[in-house]
C-alpha cells in the first residue's frame, strides 16, 4: 500500500511539473523557431511592438510584455498605537510585483529567423 501511495505521489509530481510555465520551456519554444519565416511567427503570436535594423541589415522584431499587480503580505505591528498598531498587531499590506519580458527576434534579409534573445524576470512558457 505504501508503494502505491509513493508511486502515485511521484507520478502526480511529474504531471504537475509538466504543466508549469518555465524559462526552459520558453527557450525550447523559441529555439524551435530558428530557420522559420518570421511571417509564421507573427501569425502565431501577433505583430511586434517595435522593429529596428541592425548594421548588418538584419531586422529585429521586439515583443514586450509587462504586468504589475499587488499581492497581500502579512504585516506585524510594532510600537504603541499609530498607523502600525500596538505591539503584536497583525494585518495585511500589499506588495507590488512587476513582471516583464522583452523578446528580440532577429531575421536575415529573407525574413528567416536566425537568432533570438530575451530580457526580463517573466520570460516563461508552458
């Protein structure tokens, strides 16, 4: 019985890990686009936010994603009275979280994807 439970937990863990958005999945996803025409990528993910031309005449398509949100965070009081409450007071405040991802897709003169790169703390994919 313990073996069945252990196997079930291990199998469930693997299944959950497969569904998680990770940077490794992001890398695999965009590595697969190398050698493809940019028109196909644009058809899949939409038009870029901006473009620019490199000195070697290759074109770079830039996609930007940014999200700001707040999450509750515990606050412990200190001092006596006032804004933070008395000794041992407890409540919730807010933490502000900013997630960004900037994707750069480089194409040659024929529109074939030759390279890509990214910057940010939220460049992940399923």
